[in-house]
């Protein structure tokens, strides 16, 4: 069952021309889908359409519209610097009318799920980049969304932290099973995280290819060294190379 879709969507900006499309995308309930493509192809634009942060110039967007049903995590953690980690995570619930005591209790649970139980009282300036991103993930997940949109959330982090957070994300997905759309420039990261990798052409982005990752989720130990991972990453890389050449 589809939880969100883009049907022949196009986005054009005055003075800049076409930025996306026509582009079609179906996001299935509980799946993890990665979007990869050249810089400027419209990956983030597609994500904003799914988030309801932008409207298409043409085409149709279908998405979960209930309060808390769609959550977004951006490349920057975007935490309120004057609030503690717990208060930041509780904020979406409090804005939705949840009583403060209940919101804070649920926020502590969300922080524990991402390994930040001991940092609940810390402010963003006291958190490392990886910890801040964990807090941002906790804030997105605290409403139990049907659709989680991630716009290059690990791009500013070092490789070890990125890998740890990828495993954390998959572990959290296994508990809550939201549909996830994960935008990244990193092919290997896309293949590690997603069950389906969609490749976009150079802007204005169109569908250039699609690959299913035939592996269990969360990933088994040593998956990055497995023949399945290497072959899938190579297949996606070849699609991306062709997309960049067109």
C-alpha cells in the first residue's frame, strides 16, 4: 500500500526554469527508499513535495496529512539552542496539544531509543554532531510517523559516525516500521540503508533507474563486504553514471 506518491510532478521556479520532472514516485508502507542523483537534480525538491513544504508546478502529490504522520530530518539538526534535548524532542507533541508531562515522558523514551538517555538535560551546544543528529531523529520519531523523510542527515558527519547512525536508523525502523525516504549522494550509504534505490537523472530530475537491495533489514554483520552489497552498489553506480551523462 502506498503512503505517499508523486504523479508526473514538475517544479519550475521563476527565473530559474525547471528544477524537477516530470517525475513519478510511489512510497510503499513500511519500506525504506533511497533517492540518489547528481547535484541539482531535484532530490531535495522531491522530498519537500512529499513533506508538504512545497507545491508542484504541475502534477499531483499524495501524502499522509494528519498531524505527526509525516516527519522530516534535515542535514542540519535544527535543534532549538535554548531548549534541552528532552524539550526539543517533546516540542512536536506539545505543539500538538499533548500534556507537558506526557510529552516529556515520551521524549525521554525516544531519546533512549537513539542512545541519548543520559543526555536528556543537555543543550544542543553540549552535543556532538552525531548526538545532535540522534536528537533530531528522536524528535522526528516521537510522533510515530507513517512517513519519515531524511534529507542527507549524515552528510556533515565523519564516516564512523555515519555508519553507526545508519545502523541505529535501521534498528529504529525495525521497531516502528515507518516508510522512509532517504536522500543521499553516497551510493554505498543508499544501498546499506534502503530496500529500494531510485536513481534520478541530471536536473530537472527524472527517473533514471531503480534497484532492489536483496538483503535482510537490519543488515547482517559484514554486509558491506558481501558480494550482494558490492554488486548492488556497482549496479546503482552504473545507473548514476549513465544518469549524469544524459
